[in-house]
C-alpha cells in the first residue's frame, strides 16, 4: 500500500461493524423471523429431469396433523403464467423440465408437519425424453425443450451481476435447444492464425459449480389481505429488483410490496429472488404469513449454479511473443432457462491481452438441468482458465518467461475489450510489475511448482443515494438502501467519519427496506462500494456543511475558520472555543426559524466503471503416485484503486482466492445421463476445508480509479478469477503436464501424468 497519512480513518484497517452480532448469533436471518400465524412451507421437488405431471393426490397430505394447505400451480395467483427464468418460477404446471423443479408446496403449522405432508403426497409422473448435456441438446434429433420457442422474460435479476454489451446474434429464431449463437470479432482472425509463426490450441472444460454459501435460500412473506400489502423478509442481494419482479409477477404495484433485507449468510451472485415469488404467491393464496427455507440438498437441486463451459481456443503469435490471433468457441450449458454469459465471457477472453485479430463464437445451449446463474465474477473463472493456460503454453513453446510474455501483451487503458469497447482505466500492467518483483516469483527455480495467472473483472456501477443525519447524541446515522454482503458497511462508516471528522465509533449505518431506504443497485458485480460510497460521501459533505454553518453562528466565527475533529467543532488556533456536534444538532432541532435538523442527502451515478485486475502466484506440490495436488503458498496481487478499509479488502481477497482453489481442485455438481444430481449433499459436493487451503498473502496495489470515491475500485469479483488457472500453471511447472479440465481432482491429474 501507498501513503495513507492524508486520511485520519480511511485506508486504515478497521473491524467489521456487525462482526459481534454474527459471531455471537445475535444477527437475524430470514430463518429467524417469527410472525403470528406463520405457516412453514416445504417444497415437493420433481424427481425427473423431464416428465408430464399426470396427477397430484394431496388427500393423504392434507390429513397430516398440522397441514393447513397443499398448493399446486392452479392454486396460485400466478397460474397460467409461463415462467421465463428461475426467478419467475413458482410451481410447475403440467410439465417438469429439470430435476428439482418445484411441483407442490405444503403449508403447515410446523416444519415437521410440512415435511410429513410432502412425504404423503402422491404425484404421478409420465417420464419424457430430454437432453441433459449440450452435445445431446444440439443433436438434430433431440427433443426441443421449448417447442413454442424459448421463453423471454422481462427481467433476469441474476443477469445484473454480469451485464455487458451482447454482440451479434447469429441464431435462427425458431424452436431450438440452441438458445443463442453470438460472435464477437475484430480484424481477420482466421487469416492471421493461418500465418502465425506459432500456434497453441486446446479445449478446456469446466464443471457446474455451486456458489457454496453457508445460508441456504430463505424467505418469509407476510400479507395484509385487506389492503393486499406484501412484506418479504428475505436473504437477498438486491431488494429493489426483487420488489419490482414480485410486484410484476403478482400484478401488484411496487408500492404494495415491501422487501426487508435480512442478514445474508453468503450470496456470491445466487440470491436475487428465487423463492420470493412463490412465498408471496402462497401468502396471497392462503391469507397468512408463509416461510420457505431450503435445506442443503434442496438448495443444490433447485437453485442457479454457475454453468459448465467448453472452450476451444487457438492463439497465434510471432516468434518474439506478440499475439496476432485469437480464435475461440465457447459452449455454455445454461440449463432449462436462458441465461447468457457470452457477452462478459467474450469481453474478458478477448480483452485481457492486446490482439488485433479476434473471433469468439458463443453458443448458449438449453438442457434439462436447473437454470445457470451468476457466481462471483460469472464466466470469468472459466475463460481465465482457458486463456491463461494457453498463454502459459505459448510461453513454454517460445521459451519465454511467462510473466514477461503477459506483460508484453497486457491490455492497457483504451485497448479494446473482447466486445471491442475500450477498457476504461485499468491496472493490469501494474499488478504484473508487482508480481515480477515478488520473491515467490523472482526466486523460483525450474520445476518448483510455481504458476502465475492474471484475471480481471469490469466491475459494475449503478446510481445510488444516501442520507446522513446528525443526532443530538452526537451519533451520525447514515441511511442506505444497499445490502451488505461483503463488509461494505464497515467501509461506509470510515467514509462518513473521514468527511465529518468524527470517530468511526460515532457513525452508524442504517440499512432501510424498499419503503424506507434510499435507492441502491444490487449487491453484485463489485459495484456497491464504487457507487454507494460516493453517495455516502456526498451526504456526509452536505451534513458537514450544515454543521459548520450552524456552529459558526453559535461560536460567532467564520465557517472557513472551523474544523471538526473527533466529533468536536473547533475554531482553528483558538483553544477552548469548541462545540460537540451533538450540541450543534440540538440547536438546529430547537431553534425556531432556524435551518432545521441536520440531514444531508447525497447521490452518485458513476458514468464510467473501474475494472479490477489481479495477478496470482501459486506454489503447489504434486504427488505423482496419487495425483494429489497440495497448494503450499498463494500470493494474490490486486489493483484495488484505494482500499477504504484494507482489513475488509484483504478479507475479500482471501475469500475469493479460497473459492478459486475450490474451482481449481474440488468443486463440481455432477449429473447422470437422466439429469439426476449425484452430488446433492456436502458429503458428495467437495468444498475446500481449512486444511486444504494454503496461507494467503494479499498484496494491495493502489492505482486510483479516476471516478471512484477516494480512488476506490470494486474488489469483490476479481479475487476469484485467476485461482484455477494459476493452479493449473503451477501443476504444469511441477510436472510438465497440462490439465485441460476443472476441477483438477486427484484422478484427473493422475491420468494426465500417466499419459504425459
């Protein structure tokens, strides 16, 4: 880190503002909400990937003591609506299209009774054929999942996590399992590849990966049946988007739906409204509050994991290592509903490095599996694994240092991304330069099992507002409408404290619901700090202005002669002439004809995003007899712009790097040929444990964002992008063998060693 002496509080690590509540169990989650008359909901999930619902006999379920209602699609106010995404699904109507699709909802006075009710349901299915892999789905003889054409929705909330320019649609718009075919191109890539001095090529496969949050999806829907007012208490990353989508689906005005965001036990792009429409529809149907909480297996079966991808990539270069051509095909398994990641994947794949000739074809395929969704930097781990593995192979083929090859071709500000838009301010070369001087890289020896990879994320932006009020007790209360999923409130505290000149302990962040909180975008895409911190700063500056004007009158001094330090308004150079800000606030609230209470509002609407780039260096040990890969050291170098709260930033980097290890070595949702999930519990789905992770070293590079508050950039997404690729390159360095699929489990590495 660089100089932080110009700030009193910013740039200095400070503990989480809600850490005590979380570690002591006092934090309230959606599952902790208890309301009078609450009914517990339990889902009956489809046992088939594709089947016709012949009949549902609920008589035995209704006879279970405590069961109040058994709801099917015909019983809900959403009946007759064709779902267009997992976020618009309530209950299947007539046909199920993936294993785990909700078919019925049992409501009971206790969870145990609801579970007994589901067990008593008699559901008769007629199994139907259907493709569950992209290869099978693209077979001309394959049954079409949506014979009337793929559904098109008004909104896909998870897509907000990765919205980018889309490219040219090459698909014929007819009923097909090929949802979209897009091409992103510049120059003449095929001709440049044919004349390149050196070409490397490979096909890289990644698995379906679950987001791995601690808290499964949960929501409580309360209903005022007289006024048709809905209140949703939910674990969500985007309360305003959920409000709007629930209102649209149920035919309500947005003002009739209030979303109260509860503490989120992890989201990583998955919590944008999967259960809320169903819970709301059920509450309307029965006129009582309804809670739906998924257990772990249900969460694996019926949510929105990251898609599996197959990426065929060819790189062409001159003998000195200058890239001349990139030709790629990306095939994404999107599951049963459209979820297009092709834009962001192509933006990154064709944008990390300067290359005059690029052609990227993206094929988005529908299959009888759960809809794919966003997972922290959605699409980035897959394409980074491909391009960084290829760059490493190119370096080996040319006999060049892998870092020098990357530095020679690294994109800089103004260079084209894969969608041909210019990169705004980026710091890729800066993180590579820091990596070049790190001892782990500088002192490596041939075959020491050390690999390097870069990664990046555009980082989002959205308009936001904040309100800052100073109370008579001297406490500064900052009202925001954003959801804190990553510790951002612990940075907002420092922003307000810095501007107002009060100790951080004297600042409180108040998160409002959709009725009381100022607008903010969804907590995804690494945009909340970048957007909302600017609004907090503007609100704090306005509150400071009001404080100083009132204090100037009270102290009989000029505003320009005043300062605020440690919550005390002082006249510079005049000891003893001072007022606590609480007294100033009290005067403002009591003075007749005065300016009124001290309340500052602020807005922010960034016009340009601030991408974040990383360089990760990993050292591994490979057991050649078993294929077991053990990470030994992990260095994560990241351009953070300016770290408002370095402790929180380092925590984000550690967490993202750990998830990158999961992508690289452990995690995969496996389905059989009938679409049955084989890894439906934590006994089968392998998450990295503490003992599986190496020591992490976070290196913060400060390359201030031109439009970011205090120069800050988004930091949440970039840390996950490079991990799997860096591990693959470390395995290559240790063994001489290239691995082309994720995760690189023991048997995968062992087989590659036997063949190589």
